[in-house]
């Protein structure tokens, strides 16, 4: 983030100090031209007095010339000032919205796994895109409308008071009657605007689930079911949006009623003074023009008030997210990460999720530079061990060390810089294969890249792709087969060149031919590294230096394949089950 958002009690204060302050110079220049644009309304209304008294009633030809050019100058100044301030404020609004969106995304990626389990991708996408877009739509209206119209009101009421302060009081007689209804309408609009943002988040979640699971949707004939769920949400959004719009429309409507009451009062009160000759036609026209022009800015400010309530509902959510702090943080006095190839140790580690124990006194040591395999039934705690090692979650008790250094004593970036991970579901982005392997690195030579491609067996299938290494991976790597995606992930890990390798069922979803090629690449990748493997197919970890058998969060056996088979315990039983069906999972 360019600058961390500041905490502030009011939403406007938070926006100003967190984002607008950095563009204060451009805002000040825009405000200067805004003052020019707004004040022209006052000058225009004031020019009604000489135009009627000296030109239209008095018949002065010399006054005709200077009054005409004066009015032309007013419109010229207003036009130029409007252009300048709108361009400047458009730039400020776009930069500010971009800053908010960038800060929000960067912050969300720092939050813990528990936060992301609670808030799905659709919800977060709506916050980053939908809520920020809602701000963008009213941003210029709020800044330009509020500033310009407020200045115009000051100038116009200055002219009106100069003509006759009693007429001005009569014109504003309806203002006190508007206060309570306006406050109630603002609360009404914000309530429904916030509900509309919730529904939009639900719609985004539905779309995310449908498009990511389109194959299961088709295979299970869920098209009608999913369409019905989406249709119900869209109907609810229509209802909520209409209710919000009704409140927005009522705000300027109240001002119209007040305007009618005020103008009626001025006509009845001031008309008599014109007829009696106490006031001139020019006085009345200057006053009437000022008041007439003032009611339109008032009306726009009423509409801005409604727009602000919609924006405020989104700003509240964004502020809440940006002020959410991760539970897992860097220690106050971090210890440097260990150098070389480290040993990994878990000692009496305890961990629960929602009250259910996942790790129960788990203890084992993965020797430096060797391969340690974790096996056991689903739910035994194998993947949780990986999460504890990388501090995606902290244990409640026990100690986890890498190279003798507790993982909680290292900076998160340093700790995670020790690991390369290849999992069953290789994460590929909708970029070229080159970009998916390099991941933004620009210090890799073509020779180094080619070595990695050969070692990971990526070079084997590149000639069959239309653009070779520059071919697109497709959404979530959909343009590649499972084995090809795994080899891209292995190439990425080779290039990362970390001392610890985590393999999470990296070959379990592959056919026999692909598994053999990928396994060869994994063997090259694990050489000279401390490697931890989660495997369901025992055949893939037969040659591991140590096999750790887990059951319900506990380590029940440790040893080599031959040692565990000889003990005729839990591992031997798992092995016997798979021996009957070589492809059966544990």
C-alpha cells in the first residue's frame, strides 16, 4: 500500500486522511476553479438588476453594451472553470478509487485462512469490485456537486440578502420542516443500500460457484436448480434497489415542495412592495433569479445526499475490511530464517478447528536433506501439518521448528520463502506458461529457464502447443492436461529453488503414464532438499527415507517401508488394502 489507511470516526474523515489527502494539491486547484464556477451564479443573478432597471426599463443603450458583455463574460468564466475543475477531479476520483481497490486487494491477501474460509471468493470480489464501483459512481457527484453547489448557494443567498433579507427569510420558511424527514430518508436509503450490497455479494458468490463448478452442474443436471437460486436473488435485488431509489428520489422532492412554499411566500409578500413602488422591478428580478437559481443547487444537494448514503454503505464495508487485522503476524523481534537445508521437527503439537481436535500431540522429525512421507486416512491431519509448518495456522500447544528455529519466531515472508509446494490441484493463472513459471521474476536467463523446463519434463510437451512456452494456460490451467499442469508447477518449484519441498498428493489424480513422468520430475526436484510428502498411493513413497503414519491427529508409526511392513501394524494393513487394489485410496 502507498500509505496505510488511517482510522477515523467519520467516513468522510477516513476518506480524507486515508486517500484524498495525498491529492490535496490537485483538489485545492480544482476547488479554486469550483469557487469561480459556483460564484458565477451569484454574479448572474446580480446582473438582473441593471439589466431590468437600466436596460429594459430605463432604455440605456450604453448599459445594454456593458451588461451584455458582462453576462457573456460570466458564462465564459463559468465554462472554463467547469472544464478545468471537472478534469482535475475526474483524475483525483479515478486515482483514489484505484488506490482503494489496490489497497483492499493487498490487504485481503494478508488476512488469515480463517477469514477466507468465512468469506468466500464471490463476497470478496464484490467488495473489491462492486463496492469500490459504487463509490466511483458517486465520487465526482459528491465532490463537484457538493463543492460547486455549496459555493453557488453562498453567492446566491448573498445576493438575495443584499436585495432584501426579509424576502430571504420568507423564501426559506419551509426549511425547518424538512429536517426530520430528511434525516429519516437518509437512514432509509443507507439501510436498503447496504442490503443491496449484501445481495450483490450473494449474486457474485453464486456466479463464482456455478462457473467454477460448471462440469458438476451439467453432470448432475443442476442448471434449473442453480438458475432458480440466482433468479430469487435477482428479484430480491430489484426490490431492494427500487426501495433505495424511492428514498433517493424523495430527498430532492422535499426540496421541490420547500421551493414552492418559499416562492409562493415571496410573491405574496414581495409583490405588494413592487406594486406600491417600495421596490423596483430590477430588485425583484435580481432577488427572484437568485432564489430561483438557489433552489436548483439545493435540489442537487438533496440528490447528492441520497447518493452519499449509497456510497456510505459501501465505504463502511471497505473501511471494516481494511481495519480487519490478521491474527497471524510477524513477531516483534524476528529471528533470521535458517540457512542451508534444514531439519523439520514437530513436538507435541495440538490443534483444533471449531472445537474438533485435528492434531493431538503430533511429534516427528524430518531429517535434513531426506524425504519424509505422511500417510494415513483422510482426516488424519496430514494437510494440517503443512498448514502448521507454513503458519497458515498456529498450533494451540507444542513447538514447530525448522533448522532449530521456531516457525513463530520468523517473519512470515522469510518462513514461507523456505518452501516450495506442489499439490494435487496445481494453481495456474490465466497467463502464458512462461509467466506461470516465472511469476514476475526478471532475473532468470533463457539458459536457466531451459534447464528447468528439461528437468520438469515441460520441454517434452511444449512442441505440441501452438505457441510453445508463450501459449496461454487458460482459466485455472484448463488448456493443459493434469500431468502438464503438474509439470508446470514443478518447473515453478525448481526455479524457486527453496531448501524445503512440500508435495501434497502431487500425483494422485494422474494416470499411470503421466504419473511416471511427473514422478521422475519430482525425484529431481526433491534431490538435496528436505522433502515432506503427503501420498495416498503408497507405491509413490516406497523409497522415502521415513514414513510417518498418522491416525486421527496422532503419529502411530514411524520408519522405513521395510521396517513398517515388518512390524505388521497400521502401515502394513494400509499396504495390504492397496495391494488388493493398487489404485485404491487409503
